[in-house]
């Protein structure tokens, strides 16, 4: 089985720490996997699989018809990698709990800000290195192995490893995978796009960042999706400052994606980050009427997930991998930012 689960219409952190509850009010959506595999019936809640979602699915039909990539299928997952005992581990690893989003924002003094800059810089360096490995033929598990080694060589812990049971040190989300792809034995193919999501825990602070990379010769439709997704993030960061309403982030991203008739995934959100992996505020990437304003010295992520077609997410049986319902391509970019008196400082830069 590849996927049978639907996502409950509620806000999930960008890295899901808890499991799913099926909606009682649902409709059935069928899609066919790679020839030779059976069709999968997926229950999608009306809350997010509605007329709007149907319009998203139809509005880029030409791009979807021209999409030549094969439907993503799971590969073999290697054993969990070890971390030396001398490297400090976040509390959720020791407690073996499945944490969600903690209440309360992360506000930092000067020492905290320097620690955040250090963890963010390392995360950016690891991501930069991981991107150099993206070539046809490399297995996503090999990328995980290299990322894992670089993180522990720098005295840090790979934050995803053991978070809510996640089995690897990085997320590798290929083509239609929206987020939380588990590195496995699948080799990248020419024309793939792949988001790599890196978070490191260094000196008690998390630095969280991601980027979508090209593998070999990528077609123009995919390149455009990736470019616009990056622009969504850049534009959202540019409006951040003390006193700005959080809902302006979603409006900025949604407006820009609409200009290109792309969809914005709603079920996964940005979040506060610092000494805690996921905390307040919850950052919505679509138009919303949420409350709250940005505060000086606050850190959080912005991480829009933008699709070429359907915005309805479907989860595989591994309880992590999330793909688009129609197999359309998805891209994502993410930075951790600090709210300063002059605007926002990007903390996850080399």
C-alpha cells in the first residue's frame, strides 16, 4: 500500500508530531498509481477538498498533462543512524514523546540571538552541502547519510531524528511530495525536483530551513513553480516587522501564488522556533483572519508549500510522507527569521 490516509482539516505543524483523526464528513476521491499497482480510495474532508480545491486541480490542467514524472512510490528505509553520546539531544528524544506545538513564543536576549544565529548558520551550511549532492542516480538515503554526518561532525543533533518517531535526520520531498518525505532507497531521476528540509539542534537551539532543488534537466513548468515559491517566501519575509499582523504573511503568499494560478497548501504551517522545535506563533501561508502581531526579538519560520494543481494533501501509510492528491508537483522554501526593530533578520543563511 502506498497511501490510504486523509488529513484531518486542522492545523498541523510543518513537522507533524501527532497522528491523524479521520473526518466523519468526507467524500471519496480516486486516483490510479503507477501501472501494475492498485487504485487507492482516499477520504478527503470537505473542509479542504471543496469547490476551491477542485478549481485548483483544474486550473493547471495543461501543466499536469505535460508532467512526465512517474508517480512517487516508497522505497526501502535503512536502519536509524546513531548520534554520539556526547552530543546534546533535544528533550523529545530522551522522553520519546510526540510533541506538538508548544504554547508561548520564543523571545530572545542577546545570548539567545547569537545561539539562534549559530544554529541557523549551521542549518544553512548543511542545506547548501546537501544541495550539491542532488544529481540523477543518488539515493535520498545517501543524502540523509551525508547530512547526518555533517551535523554530528559539527557537534549538533539532527532535529528530525526521533521527533514523533521520524526515522531519519532530514526530510527529502520529491516531485509531488508536499513535505515530510522519508529518505529511502529511491534514486533521484533526471527532471526531478526535491525539497530538502534541514533542522539542527546546536547548543540548545534549533535552526530550521529548507529549499527545493533541481535534479538534472528540469522542465520549464517545474522551474517556474520553484521560482514562484521562493518569491512567495521572500515577499513574506519582506513585510515582517514589529507590530505587523501575522495574517499579512498568508495574504502576501496567497496573492503572489494566485498571480500564477498555483495553489497554497493549508494543512501545514510555519511556527515559532528556538529552544523549542515548534511553538507559537502558528504561521498560516494562505489568506486568513487570524489574530496576533509580530513582536521584537521573536523567532519563527515561514515555509510556504505551493502546488501546480491540487492543494489537497494525502498521507502515505508511513504516517509521514504527504503528497498531492492528483500527483501534481509541489515546492517549498523555508527560513527561520528574527523580528528586529528594522524588520526581519534571516537567521538561516550561510
